[in-house]
C-alpha cells in the first residue's frame, strides 16, 4: 500500500481494492502463502506474461518482499538449451549448447559463463562463443560417481548480470558424472514395500495414500508421478501438518555392495504458514548399519515453496556401500506453531556406470553378458525421452515393444537381429500422452516386461 500510495496517490485505493477482492477469488485455501504474490501479479498483468513485468510490478513486489514472499525475477534475457539439460555428465568431458536471447534487455556477446560444483566450492569458466550469443558450455574431466551442480550467466546491455536459474547458486541444475544410468529400485508407493514410520510428535505422522487435503494448507493436492499414492504428513483434510516434534519415514534395507549409486526422489515441502513460518527444515539421512546410526545427506529449508521438486545425492560420496543401507526422511515442527507439510514420491535408486575396470559380475572375459536381462529405463518417470537397457548373451532375434495401460501396443522399438552384448535404446515419447506404459523385451526363450511413467 505504501509503495502504491507514493507512485499513484490519486488511484492507489482503487488499485489495492481491485487486487485484494479478486485475489480472494483466485487464491485457493484459507492461508496466506507465497502463491498470493503470483495471484496479485497475474491479476495486475495486461498481456498474459507476468515475467515481462506488470503495470504495478515494482509496488506489488516491494510490499510482498517486505513479508519474505519474493516476486519472480523479470525475464531480462532468455537462456535456451536446444539439446536440453543433460541427465549425465560424461566423466571424460561434456559440452552443452547454450543460446542467449534478448527479451526486456539485450545480451552482451562474449559474457556467457558456466559455473559448476561437485560438492565443494563453485568453479567459474567462460563459455566458448561459437557465434553471436551462442555458446558451448564445456565441462572438464570430472571423476565418475559425483553429482555435478551447474548454472549459467550472461550480462545485459544495461549492466545487469542475469543467472539461470534466476536465483543461482541457491538453485541450480544437476546431473551425475557417469557413462550410463540404470534404475535398480523404484517405488511409487502404490504398494507397501516395507517402509517404516517412527513418530516423536503430537500429530502429523507420515501416511501412505492418495492426498486428500486438496492443497489448502500447503500440502500436495496430488502425488508426483500420477500413480495415485505417495507418502505425506498427516493425510487428513483440513489438518495435514506436523505438530510439535518429529516424524521419520525410514526405507527398507538395500544391498548396494560394490555399486556406484545415487538416491533420487520427489519432495514436496512447505513451511511458510502459521505463527512462525520458515523456521523448520527437512532433512534426509543415510545409514550404512541398518539404521543404528545416521549421516545427514541433505537439508532443505528453511525457505520453501509449493510444488514437487526432484532431489538426489550420490551414495558413495557419503558412505561405503554395503548390504545395510537405509534412507530416512525427517519432517519436523519445532518452530512454535509453523505449518509444516511434506511429501515423498518416486523414490529411486540408480546405479551409475563408471566403465569396466575388470571383468564385471554377470559377464565373461569378453564382457559378454551370461544371461538375458531387461534393465530399468532411465529416467523414470520421464519427459519425454527415456533410455532402455538390455543384455543379450547371444546374437539373435529381439523384439522390444511399448504398450499402454490398456494393453494396446503403441510402438515397436526393435524387431530384428541384435548382436550379443549390452545395449541401450532411446524412446522419444513426445507424441504420446502422459500415463503409465510397459516395455516388453522378447529375446531367446525369455520375455521381460517392466513399467515406466511418462509425465508431461
């Protein structure tokens, strides 16, 4: 109000009144959350794009920033990735094509920068400009098995350095340094796979099921991978937050002996409502002694925002993998009345291929598999391309087909003779609708079928 009164002394009351009344109709739930900032900007917008500014953007943002509800950054310039962001960084070096284009301002040629980190400090390198404001971001040799975080920047003709993501390095892109990835374990929480819940709180324990709260208190209105179910805190309509203490979600025990692996999961976490907002944190732990002791793997918060977000970490950077590995998710309410909501979905253990250093288990001295196998696809869930791995001990006829959830064949990826060995094939599902699909391999006298989820 104060900012609008200064800029629009004759009309500020009308502006505020219109925004406030219409925001009540637009905003869902009965709590003030950071989403209200987007609601106000959407109502104030005059062209369908709040990221190029709105008529009263400075005044609205000044008011909400005073209450720790930041406005999204304006799109001064755009970063475009023609080949997308990689899931893998080749340990021997990787190049990402980056195009910088003008929007509200113009980019200055030759100012593109790449920033990367493997867990310690950030390293910055100038990107190679191949044409005007078109760059190759070149990663150096990075030891296999590490998670690589990275972001980009470029300068504008008005002297502003713009980052992508806009709030880097607090937010960044991530990939893993490996030659290939294979899903060893995936849980969409449709069935009980042996997870344990331990509580030290008055209310708000982890529950497995379909979300019923409707998103009114910062809780997830639906699961992440569209299977239906997930784990979330206190799955009750109207009262779905953690109260006064801790609730722990603990995985079954995994055997990761002699494997380079990473843990990946979808997390929903909000703590921005109540009497003491943004004071709690969400912590992920790993154990190598079946839960007798725990090592912190990741801490999220105290700042939070709505939505499902993918998180991951490299197991081998924290422990020496064995047959006693467990994961623990901790949600807590220690902030004296804060509203804490959490959800976990699409839990995945992914093995990273760091290349053969000797004869691998399950292959002969020529690195030929000893049996037929259909490995997991990666990524899974995916949008819109995934890679399917399979193994053949002998050359022969192979059929690899994709079916929808109704059992109807939608495409054939392979139908012919394939040589013995380990193989990968990519499926581009950009022309297909979101949902659950099955991939079926027929080779030799064996038939394998596995499930994957396409999310758009």
